[in-house]
C-alpha cells in the first residue's frame, strides 16, 4: 500500500490504519466515488490516488485549504452545494458514497442522498467514547445495508456497506453506540467479546 503510506498520519478528523486503508482501496478502485461532506477534500485525493476512476467532492463549504495549497487540483469535480440541493444522477447507482466523519447535527439531506448510492457506501467515523458521527435517520438507513467489511479502531471505524439486503442483521457495535442514548466506550463496544472480527 505504497500510495496509502504516502498519506499516512492523522488529520483533525480521521485516521486510517493499514487494514482500513486497504479496505478503502478495495472499495474505491476503479469506481466513481462521491465524497459527501468532503471538508478539505484530503480524503477525496487519497481515494483518487488509491485508484478511484473518478472522484466528486461535495461540500456546502468551499475547500479553503485546497485553494491555498500549492498542489494541483486532482479531484475531478467539486460540487459546492448542500446535500439537500443535489438531485439523483444515474452514475450514483453504481458509485461509492464516501462518508467520513459526517456532521453530528441534523442533515436530513444526507440520509436521503445515500439511498441513491445503492451498491456501495464507505463510512469512516466514531460513535464511541463520546464521539457522534451521523444522525439517527442516517443510522436507520445504514442498519438496512449489508456489511462488506467492518474494521474497528479506537480512532475511528471503517465500515464498507453493500446494498440494502442486510435487513435483519444485528447492529455493529459502533452502530449500537451511535443509536444508544448513553455514551459507550470503545472498550465496552469492542474489547469485551461482544464483537469478534
Ligand atoms: C465533520 S466535517 C468532515 C469532513 C471530511 N469528510 C473529513 O473527514 O475530514 C463534515 C463536513 O460536512 C459538510 N456538511 C455538513 N452538512 C452539509 C450539508 N447539508 N450539505 C453539504 N455539506 C455539508 C460540512 O461543511 C463539513 O465540511
């Protein structure tokens, strides 16, 4: 994973372990990826480097850091818009939705938007130890999807979801933590044998 190691390290939001980076690369290689709530688009550029066919960065805020950076603009397309203002597009069906540390305030448009990405969605975030990434309506949707890969880590989990054929499966620990009224520690969620990788 030479390409991943080039980008190794922590940002203010996410950290990827080697295993998570490999899972992300497997999910995006050769695919169209929509980075939903892309922030400074650094993850967009990583997935492009990992071999995504095309990357679309969506954020309501302009990518300030990128504009200041001296490096070239790699991402194919930037949609400076809200989730709510996006319309369904044909390519979404087979594209990968990438959700990294989604907002923990109400974003009804996001839960609606991700339904159009029928086949593949990668979630990176944390809902243990007091973190909250994503709202109830988003979790209601994710819980209906099948799980391709789930790689927990205390910094953040990476879950690659497939299509919505997973109804009836039990919740992953991070999903359980996300929908719990109480703060769940990472240890309680993962280290007590409730979840075995
Ligand atoms: C916590 S940041 C995560 C940024 C990036 N994914 C990362 O991991 O570094 C959430 C991002 O979602 C964007 N966002 C939140 N609500 C949005 C909405 N309704 N439409 C578009 N972007 C939104 C914010 O502007 C912000 O950049």
